[in-house]
């Protein structure tokens, strides 16, 4: 202690140990003992694996980089350290480990290496054994190679011509036949970008020709977009990349403007509106061929043996007529399933559709099965299980308590109100609820008014057929009150 107190702490550059400083500056919160032990164990494991990984990294630097006089970016050392820690059982590298990389290298290796930034701001680690003579000799070798390359091709226009010809050949060589009709859901299987074209665009956009794999998100999106435009232009539309179908589909769904689609086609950013309509017609004919002589046709995204919800609702077209008559009525249905992850059942073989440039479909109107109704009797009371009643009462009690808290909170400070409205309050109190993605498939339209008992009978029959086709014991059918009242009517 006398030796410690007699010295100037600031001048001696005294500091805490890394582990002591973490424990000293860590925020201590009241928590469960088991959670504290778990956090402590994870911290100890991470610290242990980090130390072992650093020792292996330092050994690699001393035995490989320094003797061979290699100049290496610090980012490469960070990547190697991360791989060593991942193999040691650490799931994710902390930001503090990356930030302290420079300091750990300097403190461990000392004067054996020099670390400085290059002209682009990237840190480089240079062994101190690299002498001025080595740098001069390496520089002379590079100058000789540069002169040699310049002697081989001094005409820049010739280089550009050779590059464009090589990329064009690569595009035509790797061209894949575009399936017909084109299914927008199969985008991932239709993307094929030649490596030469991808490398050229990465170098053109970033100016970095050393690495074409570690691209930023912006660069990756631009490369994918530009490359698809080039492939579409070089092949003159014989190969249609996903962008040239999906972009016109998106514009049609968002705006419904055919002129915008035609303008995009003239500039080479998408197929023409006529081709889009032909593809839609071919998809429709393919679906009709799959469901030939079937009363209920399911989308390919709906899988068997998965619990399913069906929802039916009337969506009338309501065309504007002078008399108000002649408007068409229809009932639309959707099937909703929870998204699950493999293995998926094999996809059924799709029927072949010839490319006939057809833009319309002639369908014979199928008459619905007639339902003869007797005297009307309203819906009967549904028997309910006592456990369901208790569960509903508990849920109602919880909702009532929340509403009471909201009402009382809204009564205070009415001039400076910070409590949101009822909808916002419930969103905030339920923001921790986990939300899972569902699969939604659209069912064939029933072209009949929803108010007719014949239509309601058809809805029930199709729902039961879908249940059988999906190999389910039960299925949930959701409809509005008007349809429900007709669906549960009983005869006197």
C-alpha cells in the first residue's frame, strides 16, 4: 500500500483489470437468483472462450503472419477471432470485443507489429520485421507487372470491347428457359446471374475489385436489379428474370394503370401489359385444368393435415348502371393456415398449358345445387362446455379491469393527456404478444348473391369438401352474421 500511495496514479497510468472494470461498472438490478447465476455463467463462459480465442489468434500471428512478413487487414483478424469463438461455443460476438481488437493487439504484440489506416480508412497490421528494403522491392515488382499489363493492352476501348463481349457470352451461356406460365411464388428458383456480370457490377458500383462476396445491402439490391435488366435486354426478352414479371404485377395491383406498365416495358424494366395478361390467363387455365370436375379447388400453398380456418364474405362488384339493376354479386373465400417449416409434401405435377397468346377465358356457368327451404326458424342456442364458460368469464374480467384502469387514467390531467385512446391503450398493453405468420390462400369465387339459401348451402358443402381433401376431422368456418343466420336455420 505504501508503494501504491506514494506514486502518482495518473502519471503511472493505473487502470482496472478488464474483468474488475466490467463488474464495477455493471448495472445491478434486482432479479431472480437463478437468472443472476445464468448471466454470471454466460459471462464466465464468454470471457473464457474469448481468452482462449485470443491466445490462438496471437499464436497464429507469431507463427505465420510475422515470419512470412504478411500485411493483413485487421478486419480479417476480427473474422478469424469470431470463427474461433463460435467454434468454442459462443453464439454471438459482442460489440465490445470488436471495439477492443486494436487495443488487445497492441498490448499483446507490442513493438512486433504496427497498426495504421490505409487511404480508405481501413486498419492494416504490418509486422515490424518488414524493412524498407522489402517495401521498395515489392513496389518495384508491382511496377513491372503494371507495365507488363499496360504493354499487353494499351487501348482502353479494346479492353471495354473484350469485357462486354465476354459478359454477353456468359449471359447467353447461362440463360435458363423461363417456365410457362410463370408462377410469381417460384421467384427463388428462377434467379440466375452469371458470376462475370455480378463481379463487373460490384466493381462498377463500389470500386472494390478485391472482394465481391462481402457486399452491403444497398450494393446487393442494385446488383440484382441492374443484372436482371441487362439479362432481359441482352436476350431480348427470351429470358424473363423475376423482376420483369413481379414489378409489372406490383404496379398493376397498386395503381391499376396500364400506361405505367407499358412505359416500364419500353425502358426494359418489365414485360408488356399484353404478356402480363397472357400469363394471368395461362395461370387461370392451369388452375381450371387442375380442378377439372372438382367442386372445391385449393391453392397450392394450402397443405393437408394442417389446422385450417375458412372465411367467407360477400364482395359484390356493384357496377354502375342507370337503373341500378344488373349488378353482379359474388362470395369470396380464403383459407388460413399456420406457417410451418418442412418437410413439405411433394408438389403435384401441373398440367401443361400451350402458349397461345390468349387473354380471355370462356367458362360455362355452373348452376348451384338448389336448396329447398321450409318455414324459417332462427338459430337455436348452442350447447357450451362449462370450462369454456369459465374461461370466457375470466377473459371478460381481465378485459373489464383493463378498461377500468384506462377510464381512471384518462380522467387525470385532461388538459395534458398522455394516455392514448382505447385502441392505442390496448395495443400498448398487448405489445408483448407473439405474432406468427400465417399462410393465406384464395378460394374460387362463388358467383351468386350471398343472401340466397342456395349460395349458403354451397358454402357449407364446399367447406366440408375442403375439410375432407385436407384430411381434417374438423375445420373452422367464419362468416358474417347474415350468412351465419341462414346457415344455422332449421326446419320446423
